[in-house]
């Protein structure tokens, strides 16, 4: 398994050999480091003022991997006969992270001015697995980051052409980038292409993904796919990570637009504005955001004196912790006005009693259909606020989204997405069972054929549908 990174002179007064300062690896020395069954060699096949090439070579002991593995679910043969010694994978990503940790962190004590230099680079990976997507997937991942991508399909066996091509490609990237950025992109995207990791994927991987992905991942058109594959398709991790990445994207600095440019308001902003308008009109004072995530709506409610009691609930402890930080709960003048707590909407919770209004914004579609009656009973039957606001995607509008998630929906954790007719039938059933009336409206830019991207229902207690 080998990777080469070739840098050309980035400026007249910066020779290519200064790459060694950024990477903290001297061009005249060979670095060898052992980590379990993997030995990493770092060396420079070429080093001139005009062009420098760094090579990272991994030697992988498949038997050593098996002996050190914990809970490996591969077949016995698969443990010993695999592509780990040859193809770029999470092992190379881990080696890059360990070997170039200072460069990844964008630090260079001896030459700090080099950190933000955009170097002319060529990156070569002779064998990259491109599972479930091939060369097209490689381009979809790297081209949005500004790289010129060249791929060559590798045959299954060069001596037997009739066997066709393998799932591996010879990959070359060319472009200008900061060294920290290219290392971070490789660190994230190599395991994504492999669609597998050689170690256990836990919650700490979310922090790694957000730290290494940063702004480039939040804005990437394949963000959902990258997140799911990086986190080994573990649904609860993917949901948490996407919420954090959406927050990164939503809080990014302002983008300067020409004066005559059309300013597009994000759908989440349309949705939040619509919810706030309905709540304000209802006159509610005691309000709950059920499934509050990182607390964006709760923060908007807290800024309005109309609301005297605000609850935020979520099943994710991590999301609630992030919401608490966003809201600065420890510094609020009235600590009892806003409360956050963990709660599952399929189980009765007396803390939800006495509400004027409750909001379920983009929540119901995350619930398995057999569990929806339990949610209905908890929210509409037992908590029974005067007003309930529900928003959910309009499945018909998905024809306008060319890059849906792999499950065919807009989010990795969606269990379903309703058409407008399906949503109306569900809302009508809720009204009949629990004594509510309902009004529906669309949120977002309307398509004449398929409606708006989000559908919103306002349930009012007291009048059966």
C-alpha cells in the first residue's frame, strides 16, 4: 500500500523542499514506525528546489491483524486473504493521522508562514477500492474539493482480460491545496471509498469526522454518503454527525454575493420561520420542542418574551449537550424558563403535561412506522397540548433532489417519507382518535407539479376533524 505526494515550487522564494518543514519529516532521512501489524515507511524519492515527492509505504501483516483483532466478523478465510496489504484503506488513513498529526493540525512552529501556502500538488494512489460506485464515486468525492481527477480501472487479472475490471482504481489527483487540507481530505475519504474500517467505530469517530471534515464536508454535495460510510453506517452515529455538520454549515461566515444575485434562504430557515409564526399566532406561552436536536428552535423561542416556559427534549444526550452549550444555560438570568431533558416520544413523560403548544419538526419520519401509534398516544393523547405543530418532508418533492441518501430518502435515519396525501391521511386519523382539528400548509419554494419540500400541519385541540 503506497501513496505519493508530489509538490512543485509554490512561489519563487519557496523551494519545493520546504515541504519537509510542514510535514516535520526531513527529506534526507527515512522514517520507519511500527504500530501493531502495520509498519509505516516515510521517505522522499525525489527532492529538488523545483519538485519534491513524498512517499508513504505501509507494510501490513495480515496474520498479525487477525491476532490483534477484537470481535472480527469476517469469515475465517477472509481474515487471512484480503486486500489490506495492497489497497488504500482506513489503515492508510490512520497512518497519515499518526505520522503527520502536526501537519494535519495546520501547525508549523519553525515556518508558520508555510501553513497557508497552496501548493501545486499531484497525489497518486495506485490501488484504491471504490466499492459501490467505482470511478464515478471517486470523482464525486474529490472533484467538488477542487481536484482534477484521473482514474484508471484496474483489471481483476492482467493475464485474463475476459474477467473484466476489478473494484479498484489507480487514482491521481492534481490541483492546488494547503497540505493540512489534502491530508484531512485523504484521512476522511479513503475509508469512505473502502466503505469499511479495520477498527471499531464508536462515538469518538464523530469528533474525528467533524474535526477533519470541517467546513469542506459540511458543504460537500456527498456529505450524507461520506458521513454514513465513514461511520460504518451506524445509524445513531450518522444522525448525530449530520446534525453537527448541518450546524457547521448553518453557522459558516457570510458569503459575499453580487448585488443583483438571488439570495436563497435555506429550507431550515423557512421551516423555523413558519413554526415561529404559527406559535406566535396561537398565543402559546408554555412550549416544547420535541426532538430539539442542537437547540436552534429553542434558542429562537428563548429570544421571545412571549414564551414563559420552554422545554427541549431529545433522545440524544450528545445533542442535548450541544444545545446547552448553544443556549448558555449556565448563564441564563432565569434558569427555570428554559429546560432541556432526555425523553423518548414513544413513552409517557409527565414532564410534558400542561403545555400550550408542542413542536415536532422533522421528527415523525425518524420513527419506525409500528411505533407511530405510541408517539401519537404520548403527544396527542397524554400530553395533549392545545396546539401541536408537525413538519415532515414531502416525498413528492424528492424528484428535485438528485443526490438523495442511499436509502432513497433525504436523511440516513428516515424510516419513511410521506406524500401529501399520505400525510393528510395520517393527520386525519390523529384528529379522529384524539379530538383535534388540523390545517396543513407548505413550507419552502413551491414546485407547481409536486408542491413544497416541507409539509406542515397545525393540530388544534377541541374540535374533531
